[in-house]
C-alpha cells in the first residue's frame, strides 16, 4: 500500500514539474464614459496570456475573455539555435482588423501567418541580420548612439536613438518619411514631444500620477484604391480607407494605484467634453 501511495505521489508531482515553465498573466478593466453630450458608454475588457517555455523554445498565446467564449488574439512560437532564430506566427490577426476612418487601415488584407528565419552575425560592434523576406539589417551602438538600418525592397528604414544631456532622442526615417521624439524630465515632470506636435507631461508621486497631453490635429487623407494582391499602382498597395479630419484636443488623466492591486483612473478629454472613469487590474 505504501508503495502504491508513493507511486501515486510521484505521478501527481511529475505533471506539476512539467508545468513549472508555464506562466499565466492577464488584465481586466471596466470603464464608464459619459461621452459629453452624447449617450454614455460602459466598456469591459479581460485578456489572458499563456506562455510556455521548454529549453530555448517559447510558445505564447493570448485570448479575449469578455465574450461568450475565449477569442484568440495571438499565437506565436519562437526558438533559438545558436545564431539562428525561428519565429512562427500561427494566428491571422488581420482578420480581426477593423477599418476606421480616424486612423485609416488597409482596404484589402493579406494573410498574417508565417515563419521567419533570421541569422544574426556579430561583426565588430555591429550586428548583421538576414531574414526569410530578404531584408538585411545592421545595428549597433557607437559612442552612446544606437543606430539600426533595415534594407527593404523600396522601403528602407533607419532609426537612431541616444541620451544626450538628460534628453532621450529618437529619430526614424521610413522610406523617406522622417519622424522624431524627445523625452526629458524637468523638476520631476516627465515631458515628451514628437514630430506630430504631440506633447505629454506626467508628474506626481509613485502610484499617484497626473498626465496632461495635447494631441495635434489630424488632416483629412483621401482613400487609396489598391487591390487584394497588394500591387496597387504607385504606393496604393492594398489600398487604404480615408482618414477623417480631427481637431486638436487635450486630455487630463489622473490615476491612483490601490493597495488591493487595482488601479483607478479618471480622464477628461476636450475633444468631446467627456469624462471617463476606469478601474483595472493586472495579474
């Protein structure tokens, strides 16, 4: 009998040991928005992420939980063998993309699943990478400045970042279009400014923060036709929905961390004169 009990104990402990590399995490929130002069709205959100690791291989899957059943949002697997990294995207996120007139979005979508094999080979202070799409990247840090350049067919991308005199500076050039951002802290106030003239100031004690933001106006952009093959004339590619013009506006957000582990926030937006109250928790 003792042998049977011991055998059962071993069989019960073994699966637990096998599952030691599985991690669960998630977030949940509920918010109430009075929407200014329009009808108020209450929103709910609950997300779950499962991550499992075995040796140098990791599988991560994410789900939305607030519906009638779990809805998959992402499934990714990656493994590293020496200088070679293999990454597999098993879920087609583009099928979940919702086109909006405020941010555009492609009219036609291509399948998002796929496998990427990359090789990183260190050369001096730089790292050279090659993936299965034929993109070549070179990155490295020299004198405190980090630079990365990716060579793509007709769409080269270069990024540079550095901390200079207490300021964090980042510059990106994507196929000829440049953008930048600057972040610094002055007298305990964290300030950010970017090339779109968006400004954010955050201040307060740990767990009690007020963030004041100014969001610049968005200009109207006409739709692009495109086609399902992504070979639309000029730069149309898959096509794009129009972007509606939005006036500049400001927001003020106050957040507080509770000893219970939850966080409360109140956000006022001058865009529609609305106040949003939210409670959230991460686990």
